[in-house]
C-alpha cells in the first residue's frame, strides 16, 4: 500500500483543529513546481551528479503529472518527494545519513497553504517514505506532529510499509559515518529533499524530508520537521522548503520569515529568499538554500553554498534541473 499510487487517491479530510480554510480566488492558474535535493557538498563525483540530475527530473515529472490533471499542490509535493526519498544519492529515505549510534533517524513535514493543515514527524527508524506519514498525519490526526515510537505507531495504524533499520545501511553512509567519527566531527547535511508547488487553483503547498547530519547526536532534531523553520506554506504569501544548517534555520524561523516578507513587505520570492539566507542566516554562521513559490507564481531557488541540487517546471515549459551556479535558475 505504501507507494506513489497512494498519492492523490484519498479525498482531503481536514479536522476543525487544523485551522480554517483560506479560499482560493476562483480563477485558473498556471501550475508551478520546484524541488531540491539539498544544499552543500562540492564538485568531484560525476556519477553522483548524473544520478542526482536524473532523479530531480523524475521527481519533477511525478509532481507535474499530478498538477497537469488538476491535482492538488499538496499531492504534487508528496509525489515529488517520494521519488527523491527512493534515490540513495539524497539524504532522505533510502539515502538518509546515519547518526552517532549508527542508525538513520528521519524527519519530515508537509503543509497545505490553502488550509494551513500540517503533518510532521521526527525520529523515524523504519519508514522508507517519511513524507507519506506526514500526509497521513495531516489527513487523519487531530495532532500535527509526532515523534519516534509514537509516530511509527500511528504509521502502522495507517497501514504504511515498514523496513528493517538495515535498509538504510548503504555502504556510502556507513563509510561517511566512520569518517566523521574518526574526525570527531559532524558530517554534511547535504541531500535533504523538498518540494513546493502551486496548483491550477492557485493553492500552495510545501514539504521536506531528511536524515539530518552524519554523526548527529542521538535525538537531535533539525529544521526540516519544524513548521516555520524548514517548511511553510500559506496561500496569502508563499510556499518554502529549506535545506542546510538546520540549527540556524530554526533560530531565524527561516521559512516563515520568507513568507512574512512576501505577505507584509511586498517582496517577491527571490528578494525574500535572498534576504533571509544572506542577511539573517549567514550572519549567524549558517549556510544552505531554499526553494520558494510566491502567491504570484514566481519561483526562486537561492542558495549560499557551492552546490545545490534543484529543479523546477512551469506549466507549458520544459523541466529544468541544476547543481551548480552555471546551470542557471
């Protein structure tokens, strides 16, 4: 049952506790979709780069297939992230990095910009596609965030597939952990995945999924599952998914601040993303990137690292993906 075919099949069920609906404007919009596969890392592995570009394109095509037929922004975000979680070159799902205990501990969140409905979970050990749990929490719980054993108990009650912890013990992640432990340091967070979308009704959504830092402390939680830090969506402003040094994105309430600048200061997606990244997060010592779609349909993919895996598609235009500055967008 845990597959991409779950996505978009159920009618959206929203509880009163999840907040009031924000009506769309009734007009037809051109859909938009952007994805990321993490900020950070460096050049040097052509095989990894080739695989990352291919997966970004596949993720965009999966999300676009939902949007083309009038599907929701929320379902498009989930469809795109499932593809990225199933690709080992990213730090999410199958490719999640390992913490100091040698296990993967995964975090995720999903937000619907029309309703402000949220689903989030952290400390997951047995779920190959954490974003599907975020979707289930959004649709079928009076709560918005679950942790660890409780999150997985809810996942089991919803019929999601489970895997053994060994599923995440891929050789490259084991090697990275040993290297980080030998140096008594944290490894990179590069590879966090996310997606933002605008559907034909003008509704926005955002989602993020990650394994965090290599060799992170047992129990550490970053920005990815925290609404307002790593993920945020509101039809009145924008949809945001972040990647990078999570501790700093949390301190800056990065995702929410980007939307505030758009809603209350009149910034567009590019201006707001750049301001928060370089005037708020960078002075604190943090680096990373964000993907943003604003309420007007503008897309921005700013980052302040040497590399960010990213891609976008606009209705009627070809898919574009990039890793480095010369790739554009």
